[in-house]
C-alpha cells in the first residue's frame, strides 16, 4: 500500500471577467467631495484650536491679574484695622505725648507700606466721597439730605471699598446725598381739584 496521499485536484479556475472600468467622472466627483469634507473638518479643527488658544491666554491673564483676590480680601481687614487704629486717638493727644506720636507714626508707615504692597498687585482703594453713586462699586447704606451735593452723589464713606484691576473686591459702603430738601408744593397745586 502506498501511503502517499494525492492532493485533490482543483477545478480549473475560469478566467475572471475583467471588472468594468469605473466612470472617471464619478471617481473625480467622489474624490472632490471627500476633499471638500476633509478641508471643512480641517478648517473647523483649526478654528477650534485658535479659540482654545485665545481662551487659554485669557484665562492665564485673568489668573495672573486676579489670582491673589482671595488673599487680598483677607488682608483688607488688616488695612481696615490699621485705619481704625489711626482714627482712635485725636491729633492733639498724639502731639502731646512723644511716645504716642512715635507709635502712630509707625502705624501710619505700616499702613502706607501695606497699601503700596497691595498696589503692586493691582489692588487699589476706592474712596468715592463726592463722586456719583455707582452701584457697581458702591453699596448705599443710607441717604443724607445735603444741599451742597447733587442728588445721587456719595456724601459719606462708611467703609472704603477695594478693587483688583477692574473687579470689585469689596464695594465701598456709602451714604448717598438726596440733594437737599425738596421744595414745598405751591398752595395753588394743593387747592387744585384732581381730575
């Protein structure tokens, strides 16, 4: 017996029919459509990257400018306390006692240095006395009848405000002028009948 296996004979393969040549205009249209789609996707990706770059630049600039806002808010109470300390003793008492004068000179120096340090980081004090009331920077506490100021002006500053750059850290607490008493109604107006 012969152990050799014969490979099964393959059926002869019929020559394949040549595929029909694709229409060159259809191929060109398809390629143009793909090209247009790819260009559109590329332009959208480039625009998205440019928007991301601009947004990142803006966020970095804001972080640089306003990153110390929380620290500055906490330091404002120190500035307020230094100001209150300076207002605690009358000027005559300071001049009468050399030790008290030296103490107040030191507190004034400390306050100026604190304001200068805050100023280096864009933190500035708002002292709006006499200015027109602006609800973006001021918080009205009360109204004052004051004929010397136009209505809506800041007549008294209860507590100074602070801002960092153009953002308000703390609005100034103010008293707003009413602009003096209003004129009394004329006797003719009071006597005229309502229609």
